[in-house]
C-alpha cells in the first residue's frame, strides 16, 4: 500500500477522529516532514485535511473524484479483486486497458476505473455513454480456472454482487434482466460486459466490464435512451459518493469471486434467480439469426438460460437480446 493510501486509511479509521504526525511517521517509517509533504499533496487534489498542534491531522471531506489510493485505503486487504487499482482520467474503454494487461501477464484482480470513456461499449458493440464524473466505469482482470462455456457464471455472479452492493450502499433494490443488465423501475441502471481470451478447454483471462449510472440527471442521457435509462440519483433523489459505491462493489465482487473459486455457483445461481425478473416469464430472444420464444425457467450449471419453447423443448441460451412478452 502506498504512503498516501496508508495516510488516508489512518485518517479514516482514527478512533478520536484525528491522528498525530508522530503516529503517522512511526506507522509509515518516514519523517514527519515527509508526512507533511504527502498531506500537502492530498490537499492539492481536493482532500480537506485539518491540522492542529494538539489534535493532529483530521480528514474533513474528500473530493468528488476517483482516486486509487483512496479506494485502496477503504478496502480491507482483498483476496483478489481490488488488490491493485488504477484510475484514468480518460481512456477509450477500460476493457481495452485490461485486455492489454491480460495479454501482458498482469496478475488477476487488477481494477481499472476511468472518469470518462471515449469509446465505452456494451454488448454487441453498442455504445455506452460514459459522462465524466457521473458514474462508475471500470473493468476487472480475472484468470478463473473455468472452461470457456462456464464464463457465464462470472456474468451472473457479477450481477448478484452488484445488486447486493447497491442495496447495501443505497437501500435501492435493482432487478436483474438476463443476461447482463440491472434495472430499477424497469429502467437500465447498469450493464456488464464479459470478454475473454480462451483456448479450447480453458480461459486464459477474462475481463468483467461494468458500467453503473450514479449521479446523472435525465438530461445527461442521449434522447434515444432517456426513457429506458436511469441512475441511482434519479431513482432515489439523492446524490451519491461514487467512491463509497465503488468500494461496496469491489468488496462484493471479491467475496463472490472467492465463492466461484470454491465451486459454489449453485448457491449463487439461486440468489440470481430470486432477483431475476426474466425467469418465470415468456420471453423472445434474438440470438444471431435465430428467434427463440418460450418460458425462461432457470440457469444451468454454467449460468446459461434455460428456455422451454412452445414445443416443449428445453433450449440452452448463452446470450442474446431478451424481450419479455406481455401476458395475453
């Protein structure tokens, strides 16, 4: 952990609300002058840190920005996801950055966040609008010991982790729309884009790309999606601290990935099914040139959707565009 992350953790966890320069110096093994220099650097990027001769340093407020050291300082040592965090002011797509990390052999668990993306994308190459400072746009590098056909486990697990993190942080309860969307009030609030590099029998690396709308107003969305998109702010009437939400998500992602590694997807699938508005309904799914109609019944052991067609056949669907059919 960097000196700045250690300082921020000490300030956030100080039982008296303040920590002395001497204490910080001893914890970090650097001089009080070096501590002062780091405090000044943190102030220069927007942290309001007060100092008093008898009270020490006190953190009053944090800037509305994503800062890798701050995010690291708020996490207990994660098992995998979040042990390395990188923040970009702007990038084409966080998935593109993590794809390069994957090819370069970077250890799994690295998280890349961007304040804005110039070429953010969703499934099927669709554009994802990534307004600066309004949401959370990030990607995670994983190297799971799974067959490529089981990669859908990670998409389903991520959806469960996101819904739990949002519920804990905001008291809002999103619904999951198979395969990769989260909705509140029938409007999309988050999407998951899973991309992987694989050989025939194993995944070399997998990228979880996540976009979550946090503080947008309706006017922040392009006209063509204004009726179908929402944000945590629009759903609750509250402005949210994006760093708080990010930390909640990383904690839940790390926990659920640990469960995947322990081969507990069956229990995760049950959680998914309880929160998924697709299951139990008649659906029409466009997958490539095929259109499949039937009743969405459950997930299989790999996270694929099982649909019972009008002919009684059980179809296994790995992906596609889903429309819920209205009851007649």
